[in-house]
C-alpha cells in the first residue's frame, strides 16, 4: 500500500483542519538544501559527481518538501531529461522525533474514536 493513501486519509478525515492547514506547507513549500550540500550528497550516495552523469543539472529545485527536493537534469548517456529526487541530508537525526510525533498525533484521534461511538465521518465534522 502506498504511503499517500494513509497520509491523505489522516489529513482529510482524522486530523482537525487547523492542524492540516498548518502542516500543508511541509508538502511543497520548504527551504531547499543548498546546492553545495546537494553536490556532496550526490557524490556520497552515487559515488560520482553530478557533472559525470548529467550534461546539465539545474541547481534550483523544481520542488522542495520536508523530506526531499527535485531537480531537473539532462543525462549525458541518453540526452533525456530526468527528474532527480534527492533526500535532504540529516533526516536520520530527526527520525526518532518524527516517529514520536506521529504516534502522539495519531494516538489522540484514535483515543477519541476508540472511547466513543463516533465514526470517522462524525469525527471529521467536529
């Protein structure tokens, strides 16, 4: 199962609109990782510099979310344009905190739902 479906279910049904409106910018309006860090990340992950694989590589990402950003480049080998998704560095540092927040965030609505006769639809209308 894709992670998108459960995430959208939580966003649309379980969490209050005030929370989801606050968290919505994390999906596509985050600060980008600086290009020099992108180059270092690419080298450590692939083992080659960006210039070795791409004829051109736009240093400005076309999209930036909380976990990753996407750049566009032209592959040297085929000449085809490619979207290159790079995970932000240092995410592992925040993984434990993020998982704790998920448990807390999802635990509250689950507690309400499990301790009442409300359905998900009724909870969403609160």
